[in-house]
C-alpha cells in the first residue's frame, strides 16, 4: 500500500494561501484607489426641499456677486488701502461670506457669477470648493450662475455647472429639465438652449399655511455667457433667444397654474406669483440709468454686450419678473428701474477682484414677505433689499422696497 502524496498536499495549501493573500492585497489596493483626496466617496448632502418661506412669512436671499476667488492665501487683494494689503488675500473673501451668513441668516444664497477668477486659479475644482466653502458648511441651500471669468482655468462652462450642481446643498442645475415638448432632450435635460446654468427654482408658502404646497415666488437663473466676437470685434456675452423662449414658456406655465378651490379668497396669491431673475452680465439698457434716479452708486461704465437681444422687452412682456440681480461691474452697487422692473447690482464682493481702495466690499440682501390675511398667509406682499458693507459693523445701507403687491379694493 502506497503512502499519500503529502508533498503535493502541502504545495496545494501554499498555492491556495498565496491566492488568498493576493486577493486580499488587491482588495485593499482597490479600496485605496477609491479614495478622493484622502476622503472616502460619499453622497451629496441635500438641503431640505422644496424651498419655502419661514413660518413668520419671510424668505431671505443673500446675493454674492464677483467673488473672483483664486488660490486662497496665495491670491492677494486688489484695490485695498495700503494699510490693509500686507495680510489681505482670498481669505478675506471667505471671512466676509462667513460674517454675512452669521449676521443675516439667509434662507438661500445666490452666487451671480465670476465665482472664481480663472487666470489666477491653478485648479478650478479646488478653487470652487474654497470659494463656496462657507455655503457648503452652512447647510443653507444655494445656487450659482457663471460669469465671464469662471471658465478661464481648468474646466469649461458645462463642466463647471456640472461640478457646482453636485456640491453639498447646491440646488444649481446644468440646464432645465426637459418639460418643453418642442425642445430637444438628452438625459432628461434640455439641449436646445444656449449656455449652461439656465434653470428656475420655486419657493413655496409658509409651513402649515394654505399655500404650503404652492409656489408663491419664482427664481430664474440665466447664463449671460462670457465673450464673443461680432463681425471681428470682441464683446461680452448675452442672453440668447433660446433662453428667452424657455423663460417665456416657464412664465406662461406659472401664470396658468390652478390654485386649490378650497382656499379662502384672502389666502390666494396674486394671479401671477412674482419672480426674481439672476444673471451676471448687465443688459445694454442699464446705461440709461445713469440719467435716472437710482438707489446706490453708479461709479463705472456698464460693461455689456454690443448685442441687444431683447431681454428687457421679454421681461416686460411676461410681467412676473419684478427685479433682476446682476454683477460684473464691481464698482456699481445701485438699483434702478427700467419699464417697471428693478435692476440691482450686487456690488463687488471678492477681494481678489478689482474694486476701489477705501470703498468696502459689499453684498446684497433680498427679503420677500408674505401678506397676512385674517386667517392665513397670503401671497408675496413686498420685496425689499439692502446692502451690507464689509466694515467693522457690517453697515446696512440703501434699504428700499422694490415691489409691493397692490390688493384689489
């Protein structure tokens, strides 16, 4: 009787052990490769949605225009007093944003373009994370559009809006969802619309009110482009007809919506809920405000496109947009009225962007307030605005009423 092949049996165990060890090492290696910046992959944090008014009938928006964020501590301030320059950097912009969030406690933040300054940005994604950092930490819902400098680094405009839409608490969209049957669709998103960052957000009534499931304020975001050439001459971008077509379609949809027939008459919103619009580059008609009464300061020429695409006429025709909030011209911070619509600059926010030495950086606040009937909240009754200066006291200036609903008598 032959003895069992013990040598082969031992070799088989060693072989199986080796395979197990290799698989274990491969598992650890793959797991390590799935790390991003030494942090494990995680799901985006979403804000509580839908956007809605507070139980006290208010909804507050912080507009942040032209942060011009670069590379953090390495990006020095522009146009500040000599006594402020030595230790001044992008971190001053971050500090200002944190101060504003703490002081005003907004319900929503609107970043209106030139969020980063591409030529000073080594990595667009890293700069965006730093620029929006206080918003990401706050848990407050926020949205952004692009300016003319955001794409001058390592990401194009579509990549930028895609990245922004994936950040924590962002409600930004690359482009609107495909709801218009005449518009081409790809992946559930409109493709027959110019630019990236065209979308609308609805703000619902106060919790527990008759309007808690109804949109009472609409926020439109539009991509005003960056640069273009017209007959060989370089100019700024503009809002195109495809975007205006989308805006008209959305507005008509809001005007045609039906309200709950069981709601009392004084609880109903106006026939058309008011809307606000946000984009970066001003329209040509803003120049006319130099000769009209304004609230704030008109300190530099309006840098707009040589093309007038009919934005003002469209806004007037749809009737629901009561105010437009823009950026781009950092030394302008005024509000002025054109054909019944207020156009308001945010004023330069960021320290790496140009400004005026001795003229504090600033931010705009927008407050919408619901009217109150005998038994329930009504629709939006007033829209107000003011600015805060980045000085010792966060001085509040230029408070004004932009719109007030006229009740039927």
